[in-house]
C-alpha cells in the first residue's frame, strides 16, 4: 500500500513553490508555500479550521468537504463556501487523513491541529501548517499564522482587533453585575463537553458551575450534582435538548428550566460554544442572555450580520441571521 | 436436607439484613447534603406522617434522583447474579456469565441502533431488550442446527452471535454522529444508572420479577440438573423443558437488566461464585442468595460511583475494575470443583 501511495505521489505534479516564501507554524516548523494559496485542505475539526479560513475571506480555496454526519449540523458551511457541498471528505471516519484523496486534491497547503497528520503528510511532500488552540486566546495566534499563510497579515490583524474590541466592550458592559450561575450541559450524557466554555462564560459575565480548573476537554457529573448546582441558566447545543430537559423528571424542575432559561447556542460556521473564529459573537450572545439589562444597547442580530459581512466577507439575509441565532441544526 | 440447610438459611437471613442496611444507608450517599432525619421525614411525608419543612430540591434528590437509582441497582444486580447462577448451573460451567448467549451484545446493538435512529429513552430501552432476545434466539437456533443436545455447542454459537453483534455495534459507532450520538452510545455501552426513571425501572421490573419467579419455581429441578442430565432424568426432571425455560427466564432477566443500565460486567460471573463459596451449590439457596448479594454488590458499586466526587465513573467500569481482581482472588482461594 505504501509503495502504491509513493508511486501515486511521484506521478502527481508537485505544486510550484515560490522562491523564499516560508511560514513558521505553531509547532515552530518552517513550511515552504507557493506565492498564492489557491487550494486548501483542512483536517481535524473542519468547522473550526474552516471558520479561520472564512475569517481570512478565503473560503473559496477549501477543496475538501464535510463528513456526511456534519453536513446537516453545519449547513452554514455550505453558505460560506458553496463548493463544499460537492467536495469529497478527505479524512476517514477515524479522523485520520485520507492520504490518497489529499494527494489527488493537490493542495497548496493543508491546515490541521493534529500533530500525527503533520508528520504523515509532510513525509509525502505536502505543505502542512500546524495550528494549535489550547489556551482560549490562541485563536488570535492561529489567525496571525493564517495571515502569513494567505499573505494577508492585515486581514488577520483586523480580526484580532475585532476580537479584542468585542471582548473588552462586553467586559465593560457587564462589569460589576452579579454573575448568573451557568451550566453548559449535554443533558443526555450529563457532561459539559467543551473546555472553551470555561473561558467564554466568564468573559460574558457568567459564572460557570463546572469550572474547576480542569484541563480535560469534557467533564461528566451526576444528576444530583446538577440539582446541587441548580444553575440560573442552562446552555445546550441542540433545540432537541431543550425538549429533553423539559420532559426530564428532575432537570425540568431546576431553577433554569422553570424560569425558561434553557438556551440553545447559535450555530453558524460552527456551534458558537465550541472553538470557532466566531467566538467574539459567542461572548456577545452569552452576555446578552446573561445580562439583558446591561446589553440593551446592543442589537445582536445587527452585530451578527456585521460580523459575517465584515470578517467573513459574506452578506447574510435577516432570515439567515435569525436561523443562526436560533441554534437550529 | 433441612439440617444441612440451616447454616445457609442463617447466612441468607444475615445477607438480607445486610442488604437492607445498605439500602437504607444508600439514601444518605450523594453530594447533596441531606441529614438522615430529613431523608426519613421525606418518606414519612409521602405517607402524610410528617410535616414538610424542606426545600423542593431535597425532596427531588431523595425521591427522584436517589430512590430510582437505588432501586435500579438492586434490581439489576439481583437479575444479573440470578441469571449468571442459572446459566452456570445450566452449562455446568462456573466460568459462564449472563452474556454467554449473546444477550449483552444484542442489547448493546439494539441500544446503539435506537440512539442512531434518535429514539427517546424508553424506546432505546425497548430496542435493547428486543435485540438482546433476538441475539439469544439466534444463538439457540444456531446451536440446535448443529447439535440439539450439546450445551458446549450453544456456548460456541453464543460466541459467534456475540462477535456478530459486536461488529454491528462497531458499525453503528462508525456511522453515528460523533457530536451527540457517539457519546450517547459510548455512555450507554459503559453502563450506568443515571438514565433510570420510574417508567424505565418499571419496564425492567416486570420481566425480571416474572423470570425470577419462574427460576424460583424450578429451583429444585435446576438443582437436579446440575448433577448431570441422566441423573436429573432419573429424578423425573423433564430435562429439555427445564433447559428451555431456564434459558428463556435467564435471558429475559439479563435483557431487561441490560436494557435498563447498559453493559455492566462481572456481576453475573462473580456473585454466583461467592454465593456458592458461602452456601454451597444447592440452587434453591444459590438463587435467593445471588439475588441478595448481586443487588447488594451493584448497589455498593453504584454508591461508589455516586460518591466519587462530582465526576461520575460509569458503573460498568467500576464493576469491572473491582469485579475482575476480586474474581481472581476468589479463584485463587477456592480451587474446588463446584459441580
């Protein structure tokens, strides 16, 4: 199999590398790139990586499609990059790269957050840029690297500027307000599935009940613990979870459920509660539901439309903005 | 016979008292601090024997969080241990567990399929139950088409059917949506009682109780069977009928228990061993003793799961972590032949 792949690789034209253009990725590797990036493959969590590419205004360069399961979840991926609908997926169900498909796609660069994929593809002469997003604000570092990859550092700087301004604006608006106790919950498995929520919940003026300084991505807990927390607000990622909570013998009687504060996270390029370039909007949205009185002056729909127009370079209709904010998958 | 049973009967009574004590203590386990007197008064209040002086949350924790889990742990532990004891008698092999005929794998596939289809909790339980029965049906059919009488063939058929359904489970995991369905399937397969509601509890209680009564009614015939088929026939036991009824009853129990709590291993293998070590091989005593110790063991494990801080360790992991070394210990201490 290996020799067949090697033979296949030898037959394919190698992308032309412009003289002297190298980019240092987040593993400290120097990667040689062509002058103009026209074909990009993203590997790993596609909604996350693609959101970076959209924020660079380069959605049209992505040549790999979403996995079948992901298409209905993130249909706005198809809005921001319509070619994805017909593009083949380039990773296996195990999330390993499909090397033959990637070689055939002749990408100018592969973007990934998986170390193993870096080695696997670099060995075969493919330019791979490694991105890392462990600490919350590393999204800005990712964008800075992409600014170099797409030779457009000004656009990356504009994103970083928007990010900092938005987070600071929200911090000013909610300063001093009592923090509601928030549980970000996957109700059927009783887990808090995303570490990043321990960043955006406090950034929006909330207090996450699951924040115990852990480093693992998800955290599970007992039903009794949920009763003990009895949070003011429950955040879920799927409208069906709201129905699940309302039917549940115990969850339905929590303070949040009785007050109608079981909220569905919006979904755009990615679910806003996950790592995504849309994270400034996550903080804006969360602050507007945690502190409606403090955020009265902010029109969330207008802010959302402006983000996708100015950062992603994509004008959305009012109906599309409403759909994103509803969190419907 | 009565004289030889007097000591086992004493042990049975002592175990019953022990499990009762554990049952009462279990209501005090959990992160929500509720004083014992309040727990008692919550129950008395249900009978209008006490004034309500506590928050709704306290009542919810006692009646809707702790009570269903405690009841489910007792029920599932008892069912798995009884089914294990029955299967071990049937196959005259102490290394047989309730999953031997493929019921766990079948139930696992049923649940995974139900989750994949987006069915609600009770329907997932129903699918697990049904596919558990289908798997055993397949095993029995396969075994009979090779050799109508050899029990060993049945065990091999069980291996084949288990492997087949495990492959189907893997397939559902591959096609499942990794965002929501895959975690649900994984948690289901790890086993746990968090999903228990009064309705799912009742759904499992009916078949388990019915099958338990059948096993109880057949206890002496099953005991005779353990001595060997010819000996049992000489004692007037309809061997074929008893074997079929035994398989049906033990399968019903296991399928109902598994559909309620997912795959919880080692209870059905370990408990009958300990029971025979304590009271000897007589099935008439082994059965109730297995029910008591199985229920008590799983309740103890679930209490550990609930106590282990705010992070819940899935029950199936705990029973394996503790059950496997304990089983090795039991084997090392008793090198006797059981049957």
